[in-house]
C-alpha cells in the first residue's frame, strides 16, 4: 500500500509505538487520526480525537467524525494497551478489567467501526499490537498474557474472515520495548538493549507498504540481546 493520502487511524498515540508510527505515517503522506488520552503531535495532516477505547460509545463517536469526512478507513492500527504485573491472586479486579477492556475490547470496538467501510471499499489493513506475551506464558504476567493471547486469537480468526474482501490483518508481537509500558512494573526499568519504538514503527510501516497480494499475518520482533552483551 502506498500511504500517500490514505486515511489512517491509530490508537494510543501519546507515546511509544503509537506516537512513532504516527510520525512515520505522516512522513509518508498519510492523513492520520490519532485516538487517545493525550496528544503531542502537531501536523497539518494529523487530527487528534480524545478517546478511551474501553468504551464503545466513545469509539463510535470518534469514528463517526472520521467517516463523515472521508467515508473510508484504509489503515487501522490498534496500539492502545497496558499491563499490570504480579501474581494472579494479587491482581485486583479493577486492574484485570482495565487491561482486558483496553487490550481486547478496545480492538473489538475499533474493528467493529472500521470493517463495514473496509468491506464496502474492498480495501484495508488492520494492524493489532499484541506482544511476545501472546506466544508464551510467563510467571507474574498471567493476566496480561491472557489479554494478549486473546488479541492473537482475534487477529488470526479475523484475517480469515476478511481476506476475501481484500482486507489484511496483521498481528505484531514485539518483545520488550523502551517505552513507559513498564511504569506498572517496578522491577523492570526501560533500557537501551530493548527494542526502540521508532524501529518497531518502521516494521509496521514496512508491513503496510508491502504489495497488495503480500500479507504479513504474524510478525514477531525481539531485541537481539535483551540483557546486553555477555561480559
């Protein structure tokens, strides 16, 4: 896909992967709508819409603003997400609900709004940000893993539902990335041996820009030496 003048929607744009991907989309000439709680981007082709993806009525309101102008969405990047770490029995119900509603329901809400228009136009690309936590269970991350395994299952099923409409669905599995994701995990501090958000964004852009008949279904990305070089 050539991103020039394509209508793109990105969730979770305040920092990290979402922020960096918006910048790279704008460099490619896309018309970008950022959905989130905070905005730091100022560009003539960028519109920020305050939106908490946990709530369908807010997602519906945001998408209607976009669709009334363009009547199409070409790219949807479901990036909004968060994680709380700890033993399962110590996880609060509120933390579980916040993770599940953001990481899983948020994707459902956005896809539900975008898909009818992608199907009508026989064109589109949905990118869902999962995690390597969707590929393997890890101690003290069981609740977060559960949400990301759900993202994996949703993505792999959805791509089979919509491929005949010329719609791509790509699930991205980043390993540890230097963002503020670890703000809820006191034992882990971001460092320079993690993936860089700019580089993960570049991989997303490359997946979008592949030829129309080339479909990246799953893309696993990990830092080469996550703990740094051996002494």
